[in-house]
């Protein structure tokens, strides 16, 4: 490991990923609404439900996005841009269960990540609970 990632790089990576997921989900919801307006009454009702659930479901979509990327590549696209990676506390690649726990905690309780400011290994509460760390690459 080259060193632990700090607040700025982690926050910027999280913002990039959050905006990416929000834009993609927003585009999908818009497309669904447009198709539903043409298809029929049942489709319009389903589209209304999706639209009204959008803000509640968005953190779950973000969590799935993060967990998938962390499990497959060790980093999300936002993390790749900033040169950071998620690993297990022992430095090995993160496993699926830890990635899901970490992703759900970050998506629904992002303020817990601020614990990294006072932790010597820059671990936020999601990292502590999932037994992960975010490291700088290179």
C-alpha cells in the first residue's frame, strides 16, 4: 500500500460517482416517463410510482453501483479519476459482502465517513464496520 487516501480525494470521487449515478438514473426515469406517456394508463401509473420513489431508490442504486465496482475492480470510476482504491484492512481486494456493507452505509449514512478526519488510517465508520480502507495508488 502506498498510503491512505484523505478527505479531499475521497469526497471528490464520491461526488463524481454520485453525480454519475444521479444523471444516469434521471435519464432512465425521464425515458420511462416518456415511453409510459405513449403506452397507456397502467404504464403511466407505474411511471408515476417510479418518479415518486426516485429519491428514495437513488441511494440503493448508488450502493449497488459502488458495491459492483468495488468488487470487480476495487474502485469506482470516480475513484479511478482520483487515483484511489478500496481494499480490505489487510490490503487484499475487497470481497462482495464487505463492499455491500460499505456501500449501503455510505449511501444511506454518508456523514459517518467523516470519521476519517480523526482516524490515523483515514477510515470512516463505513470502513471500520466493513473492515476496509481507501488507499492512494501509485
